[in-house]
C-alpha cells in the first residue's frame, strides 16, 4: 500500500533572509536579493550581478574538526537544516535512534577545487592543501557533512540534476517514503555563490548584464529580460510518512502529492516545450487531482529568453483555459540553481500558509508567450491550498512537484 | 630563531587553528590528545608547521612527535 508523504519541517538560508521569518517578509515586500559585486568585475566577469548571502559564522556551534570539511554551500545547508529540524520538533536523540535518510541537491563545489590546485601549484606539495580539500571538493560535500554532523542513518545521497537537483531530491525522497523504504528523509538543495563556481556560466553569456540596476536585472517572463542572475544558499525540507508524523505528534505543514519528471532528450542548454510539459502532466497525474485544484504555479523561469518562453508555452499547453497565478520567485532571488527546487517549495509554502502570492517583480511587459499566462506583477492576496513547482536543468532534466496544504 | 620564539609561535598558531586555550599547550602535554587530532587533522598540523617555519616534514615523521616539548625540539632541529 502506498503511504502518504507529509512535510513536517522547513528551513531556509537565502539572499532573501537567514530564516523563515525574514524570507517571508522579503517575499511579502517584493524585495530583491541581487547586488553588483565589484570583485567579479575585477576578475573579468561579463556580468558582476549576483544574489548576496553572508557566510554563516558557525564557530562555537560546530567544532573545528566539523567545520574544516564544509564548503560554503554545506554551511548554508547546515543552517537551513538546523532550522528545519527544530521546526519539525526533531532532536538529536530521535535522529540517532531512527533510520532517517538524507537526499540533498548539489551539483558543484568549485572553490575548494580551485584553492586546492592553486595551493599545490604554489607550494609543490599536496600535503599543504590540508585535510579539508578533498571533502570540500566533492559534489557530495553537503550530504557527507550533514550526515556526520546530525548522525543520520538512512539513505545518504547527493542528487545532481543541474538546476532541478533540489526538486528531484524532494521527489525521490517522497518515493522512498511512499514505497515504505524510509519513514523520514531530510531533503533539500544547496548552492555555492562564490565567483569561481559561476565564471564558466558567465562565459557563455547566460547572465543578465543590466548592471546599472541590479534589482531590476532578474525579470522572468518580462519582454525585456536579458539573462539570469546567479544566486545561492541552502534550503531544507523534511518529509516523512503520515504515520510517522502522527506517531510522534509532529507539526504537519503540507503534503507532497505529486512528483513528475522527464528528460528533453534534446539540446544540452536549450530547453524545449515537450519535456517540461510531460513533467507537469506526470505530476498532475500522479497527484490524482484536476488541474483546476492547483491555485498557484511557481515557475522555473530564470529570466532567459528561450527558457521562459518555452516554459510559458508548456504551462499554457497544460493548463489550457484555466489560468492560475504563475510567478517566478527568481525575480527576487535570482537563480538559486542546485538549491532552487527546494527553496522554491519553501517560498511557495510560506505564501500558501500566509494567503498571498509574491509579486513576479520586474514583470512590466509580457512577451507573446507570457501574455497567455496569469502573471501578477504585484503581490496578490489569495487563499490557495495546492501549488505546483517547476524545476528544469541543463541536459534537459525536468522535475515538477505538487504540494498541498495538509487537511488531515 | 630562538627556542623561546619557536615555542611562542607554535603555541599561538596551534591555539588559533585547533581552537584551544594556549594554557593547555605545555611541553609535557600530548599533542594528539590536547588538539583532538585524528589521522586527518594530523595532516593540517603538518601543513601548518611546514607553512609557518618553511620546513618539509610528513605525517609519518610527525606522528613520532608525541608532546609539544618534542615538537619544539623537532622544529628547532629542522630549521637549525
């Protein structure tokens, strides 16, 4: 028998705030987390725009021997996970005495690689790299650190699915619980934000160059968009079986009712319409709901020309005459990449719990395709109990989640 | 560099890196126990000493150095 999967804790550390309360306020205010970074300009970046996230100070919270293996994105993920565990009413005793899994989205750890190689070249001695280099450099840096810090004993795996990583992590975790293989999985996504991690992305002219007005640069679906703005942080979503949540008297925030996925089988960077459409349709089919039950769509839209255009076409094709509000929170955050699928579930949950839809800021003029969607450029007061969240990535990987407010 | 300068430099360096009070670093104290070193953080000790004093050592050599007093002598011998 398939089991129901519920969300019992969330935590966030992003350019919109260092915890749920700050992020909720930023969403409400339509605040942008984008800045102009002088360092990037001096390094030779085409675009010096980026989301801004402060490195958390974990000294005194984690020991030196724990921190030394953590790249920046693992530190963001740690803060987000600590918040999520607290909200889920989970303590260390529980984690150590149950088989709690960990599936986290991450698809790079560039800075430690660069620094390790620089040290080796400069000193001519690999020992000088130190003990942290190898562990910080691996794609699984987030899961290997979180699993050791929190002493997790279930599945322990990093999901690398480009900009859909965080969404796939939640989706795959929900399947493990649904099928009875895990009772609880700590899911999420993390994204490094240092210049080394995105210089090659900047090199393919993917980023907005609206440097004169950083907060206006990320403008998904707007006619005058000119590229994405990279961003980062950490987002954690704790999912568990309904039985587990009830048994331990956990706060049940929402339910994961649908996970859809697909691959475009097409171009490495240019998305198409068919792949995303199939992902949306699968999620709706798996959820077993009518599309009219979906009150809000959190789009993947990153502010690139063809990406937003093709997603608009896919959403319009799936929803047809029914037009729920569609926004991209990337208008405020920039593109949180490996983290985005998890953070955007949290942003959408904050809206759902507080009866509003954050403005798709900078949406001033639609283009031919976005004109067919219901995209609010201003905050909307609205009660909704079900949302759909899209995440798409390089290589044509697509993930769609449908989340419903918990009704018992 | 005098022995006193080596002691002062080593103590400050290790206290900062391994986050212990300088007072616990005494000549007779065991290095691994005091700094909570495992096989991995021993690498950091080697890198730190090599980098600071411009000497070349390795984990095998360093693991034979048991106390801080022996460490001071080890460094003094290397830079002599």
